[in-house]
């Protein structure tokens, strides 16, 4: 149980570090990286929740949720990067 | 089991695929793809009104492992607003984008946005809500930057990053709920959640995330640039529907899932932020030089009113009194949805004819575009809250709830907000009805003017006279009883 708690707390710390950086930075790329760190923290929490002791198989529901969450996070990051690139192109014209 | 519930979500999704495959016919596909879900929503509403809440376990998997779709009074009202507003805006957009190069892209995203909205209003599962919230956010961001200008791209990027932060915060709350209660099905959670550290932290995180998305002061700053720089049909749905989706979730969480966990102090904090939003948003709307920016600030203010209901609802015990207040909240949200979409469509018409939307230079609009000027006046009646609009009745009920719960402190805020709303609407009307060269040579009624005026009529007349239907539908809840 303490091991699970360790992972979950690490996830919470990652989430908060990411949020802090996302709020403090004012350029897009570091901000996006920070949000992805936050996302990794959230997913770590979900994955650690799935562990139900050595005798039981892990809970499949959080795993399915993390997979969906990853897809969403990747698409949102891609969209933000594309928007940022378009803005940069406009600046160069 | 009721398979009807799948159609409001499946129909726009399927037609989005069609629009993607057949971009040259996308105008027709888009309008049909918006109209068919409207029919489905009407059928669902009729069934809910006649025989109570509906539930569908997707794929035959029982809720818990599977995902349930549920329709009750609240979701049906939101669905009706979303389906009717999108229908009118789609007809408008088919003219607005008739010859636009990018209309294929618009319609695909438009139909996906409707899919996300309807799925969100029907979803009965917390994680599914997160997915629909993200889907809604992503489609809304891409739609907001279709104009292609630098300002709109910048606003859209900011909207996206903040939205991402909001949904991650919501998601961590979902994780805590799953850790604490072992399920994400909202009906099961409604009974299981009890006051305690897990529930408080989870509720704060989820609410915080949603407050960013619903642009409550001081998290509103992304909204005005994003809404004001989008193409008119997009601004209309962003302001009328997309921000309401987050509000709908807050209502569900606060009143049904976490009933008994919410403290009066938390509700008062949200109420105070709402009150600041009312005054500040109305003041900024009065100062705005551009029509669309004024409308966007007015959205910030109107959302503030909705949050001011929170301390009132929290103070009332579950029962008839609270249902009256909740009905008033929903009525205000619906009226704003119809009025603001009409307003943005009218602003779009003026912008297309005049080439600008600077309020000070709108002289002669009433003469050259009489129907559009009438639309703005009607929508203005609903935004101020004059009779016979739905918002008049809602504010009336809000006042009487203030007296019942003894929370007099909110009274000056409502008075100041209403006066400021009157001021910014009449300032606009003053310019529009002033003599001037007008905004274009056309005197004919355009096909795009009719949907706008119909939306304004719904806000001002229909919701005023048929408001009792809202109060009859709101108590039909699929999540009866909380953990208190």
C-alpha cells in the first residue's frame, strides 16, 4: 500500500509542478511541456490506483482511462503546436 | 433501455463523416446533420416529459464497467437549447459560408461540436464527461480560429492551453473519485459520496477546472478575445452553448453528486465571484467599442448571474423551494443562450454588410437593416431582463429567493447589473437608430436575418410565456437523492 501511495503522491507532485510552470511561463512551448508534465502526473495517479495487491489482478478501468487520456493529451498538444507554428509563420511573413 | 438516446449523438457524428467525404455538398449535409439531431432531441424530450428519465447502457454493458447515457429534465432542457440554437445558426451559416473556401472544414467541425455537446448533456459517467469536455474544447478551439486572423489564432491558442489546464484539473478530481468510491457512474456516486476530505478535494479540483472553462471571474480573460474574433456563427455557439456545458456540469456536481458535501462558504465564494463578474463584465461591455466585444463581455456578466444562484441554492433545503430557484437558473441560462446567439448573428450580419462592427459608426443601421436592428433590440430586451422575456421571470424568481433565504446582500448587484445592461443595450440602440449613411444598400430581408430574429423571439416571447414548462421539466431528475 505504501508503494502505491508513493506513486500516487509522485503523480500529485508532478501535476502541481506542471501547473506551477504552466502558470508562470509566458511562452507557448514551455507552457505546453509543463502541461504535459501535469498530464503525466495525472496518468501516474490513475495507474497507481489500478494496483490492488499482489493476489488480485490489476483493475483494468484506470488503464482504459489512461489510454483515452493519453490520446486526448496528444491531440490537444498537436493542435496547440500547429496553432503556434501558424502564428510563427505569420510573424515571419 | 432506450435506444432513442443514441441518436442525438450518433446522427451528427455520422453526418460529420459524410461532410468530410463530400465537401462540395457540405452546406446541405451540414444543415441536414443539424436538423436530424433536432428531431431526435424533440422525441427524447417528449418521452422524458411523458414518462420520466431515460437510460441507455451502451453496448448492453451495465453501468459501472460500461457507460450509461441518461436523459432527465435538466439534460433535456440543455439539449433542446443546443439543438434549436445550432439549427438556427446552421441555416445562418449556410448563407454566411455559402462561397467560403473553407466551408467543408467548418461543417465537419460544426457537426463534431454538436456531437460533443449532445454527448456531454446525455452522459451519465464522469470519465465520459471528461472526454466529451475535451472533444468540445478541441472542436471549439479549431472553429474559433477559422477566421484565420492573427488575433483569432492567438485567442484560440490561449483558449486551448487554458482549456487543457482546466480539463486536467477536472481529470485529477475524477481520479480521486475513482480512488475513493470505485465507480465513475454518476447514479451510483450520487448515493455513495459522503462529506469528507476525498469528496472536498475532488469537488474543489473538478469545480476549479470547470470554472476556467465557464469563464467565471477572474478566469474569464480568455473569453472576450476568443469569442469576439471568431466568425459570427461560431461566436454565437461559443457564447450561447459551449460555456453553458461547463456550467451544466457544475450544476450536476454541486446539486446532485456532491449534495451534502457543498458548504455554504464554498457557495458564497462562487457567488461573490459571480457578482464581481456581473458588475465588471457589464462595465466592460459598456466601454467596448466593438459590437462583438460588447457581446462577449456581456456573456461574462450573464454567466456571473448564473453563479450568483449558487449560494441561494445551497441555502435552500431540497424540495419545492430549491426546484423553483433551480428552474429560474435554468431559465436564465436558456434565455441567455437564445438571446446571445441571436445577438451574435445580428452582429455578424452588420459586420458583413458594413465591413466593421464599431458601435460609434453604426448610424443608419435601423433604416438599411430593419430586421437585424429589431433582432438586436429583442435580444437586448432579454439580456437586460425586461418583460416579457424569460430572463425577467428568472430574475424575478431570483429576487424572491433572495427574500426567502434572507440573503439581501446580492440585491444591489442585481440592480447595478441590470442597469448597466440597460445602459449598454440602449447605447448600442442609440447608435443603430441614429441617422447615418447606413451599413449597406440592401433593404431586402436576407435568408440569414430570419434565423437570428427567430432566436431572439424564442428568448423574449416563447421562454417568457412558456416558462412554466421549464419549471415542470427541471424536477424530473435521473439522480434523485444525494449522499446527505
